[in-house]
């Protein structure tokens, strides 16, 4: 992707600016493609993230704080995300018996089943997005990104 061509400028953009713009363009492309992958399921990437966290709990409940700590996108309103998943039947929410101020959230069987289908759609999208990269390219890219 030639940044100058994408933003339609004849001027040479300074390296630092070009790099930031390039990363923003890549971020937008990835976000758009992932949103498209989840569209048939009627969920957002953030809702998918909550479901994956809950699946990773291995049947143990999580509270809102745990979900918030593990979210990829920390800007999300976790309560709202859980409410939407609750309405879809993908999660259950209960009051903790030992601490009535604590809410426990678990993934339902329906949520696990839907998540398996979403995993397939995400894998397909990841393969399309990263198909031009070798494993060595991806390792190098991850090493570079770790410098952030």
C-alpha cells in the first residue's frame, strides 16, 4: 500500500508521518474486515472479545472487572456489551451468593456454539488479511510491533 497514492498526494510525506498514516490505514482495513466477518452474527468485535474471554474461563464465572482487564479494546463499555450478549442468549448474569455487590457472568451453551461459528469466520478473515505474509514475515512484524 503506497500511502501517498491512497491519500492522493503528490508530495513525499515525511517518514514518521507516513508510518503513522500507514498504520492508521491498516488499522481501518483490519477493523472493517473483522466487522464484516461478524456482521452475519449480529455482534461487534468487542462482543466477540467478551465471549472469548468467557470461554477462556473454562466454565468459571467472570466479573465485569475481569472482563474489562482482559479486553483488547479498553475503551468499551463492558456493561453494555454484556447486556447485548445477554439479550442474544450468549451469556448469563447472576449475583454472586457470597458478595451481593458482585455480578458473575458466564457463557451459555448457545454462546459457545455461536462462538465456534464466529471463530471460523474470523479465521477466514485473518487468512485473507495476512495471506500475503510468510510465517517469518509475521514473526518479524510482531517483533517490530512489540517495540511499541
